[in-house]
């Protein structure tokens, strides 16, 4: 790998900052993109605490919708890790506010990468692009990289999951018709937990924060595949480096856990926190979601048990994800340190 320069989109995000740290620690030069240059000072301080190679990090302002800017930035790198994607804490009023930038941004980056003869683009998709849009009888089970969310089934998918599915499918369609030799790999993580580095944290960390800050009276009967942010960052880098990752999708999960399991882990480690014990009946969760809008996106997981298999990443890329319990406790500990709880 003579060119050790990587373009990393969404460097200020939860996964983006962790990926930047690991790339820098491996000796890569990183160009991190962000929408607002006012965030540079803050994110630089956060990353500096976790690497001695901060001098290898530069920043570029870029909007997903701006085709021109990607042409300029991409010209000096060999590989791109594209993480940036709109991810709201509540359901958006118009789903196109998510879908259009997710799809257009992905295609803008791939077009520029193909034009400049890059080696590989690794894109962050989501397990939400795999396990949803199913008929009632098919919602419980173990899904893998061969499965796709059906975006026409809006009852069993959210605008965010549809945006990730549409963007990822558009990327694979682009590669199918591309003649430049550009390689594509996609990563489909579950709910991302693990150590929060600053106050701008990933949406999934709310699972832990809401269980500990006294705002949840009871636990919804819901579970997800969960994963540590450090493991997802590691998986992206493996996917960028490994020749055999070209043209592949990879699930990023450490395992499935219910909110009840999460609460019991938190209770045993933080006996003084008001972690809920009672399960909330499904109808009550639906009612409660009218008050707490952040619950709306998870309603489609009531009464289901969708799991995803991480076998492929483990076998093909020798990936060793951090156990879910560790991801949960690291998330809680960091949230307390940052006074989010």
C-alpha cells in the first residue's frame, strides 16, 4: 500500500471519529470530511486524546450533495471509507430528507472515485438494509448478507432503513456498470454502542443513556443486534485492506440482545442508577412513543426477533468483535464521564 492516504467521510460522527483514530494509529494519513468547519477544533481535541499521529489528520469541508467538492478531495487518495449519512434521532417529516442525500452522496463519491482511478470504496450501510421490509411470518429469524430489506414494505421499515437500503443498492448498481476497476465493499452494522468520545454521539447510544437517566419507566420488549463502535471501525479498515473483501457485504454485529438483558447488565454494574425492571406491554410502548418521539423508529421491532449472522466477517476477514456486554459497559461508563447521564 504505497499510498497511505484515506478519505474518511463523516469524521465528526461516533463511528467516524473512532475510525479516524484507528486509521491514524495504523500509520495512515487521513482526510476527514465534515459539513461544518467550526467543528474542526472540537473533533481534533477528541481525536488527539486517542492517537499520537494527529499530524497525519487533515480536514475538508464537504456536503454529500455537492458533486464538485468530491472530485477535488478524492484526487489525492487511494481508498475511501464513506460513513457520512443523515441519521436523525426522530422520524423525519419527509423521508426524502434522508433518502436523497444518502443516495446522491454515495453516488457522488463513487463517481469521483471511478473518475480518479481509486482502488476501493468501503461504505457504511446498516443491518437495517438486511432484516426489514418483511411479511409478518418472516420477521423472526437469522438474516445474513444475502438478504435485503424490501423498501416497498413501508409497514416493516423506517425512513432511515429505507435510505440505507436505497443508497447501498445504488452503490452496487453503479459498480456493476462501472469499467474503471473500482472495488466496493459495504459494512452493515447493528446498533452501535461502545465508548462515546464527546457530546455528539451515535443515536444507538440512547439505548444505554435512556435506560440509566431515569427517563424510561419500563423496558420495551425489543432486542437488536449490537456491536462495539471500535469493532465496527476495525471491520471497515479490514474491509479496506483485505484483497478478498472486494465486492462483498459484511454484517457487523457482536450478537443479539434484548433491552431487558441490557438493563440487567447495567443494573448489576450500576446498582445506584434507576435502571427500569418492569417490562412495558407492546401497546403501552406504542402509546409512549407519542410522547417520546425517539421511540417511534423502533416500534417495528416489537414482537419480532430479527438476528443477523456475523460469520462471514469472522471467517473471511478474521474479525474478532468485542463482546456485547463490554460494548454496553464501555458506553455507560463514557456517558457517565461526559455527564450525559
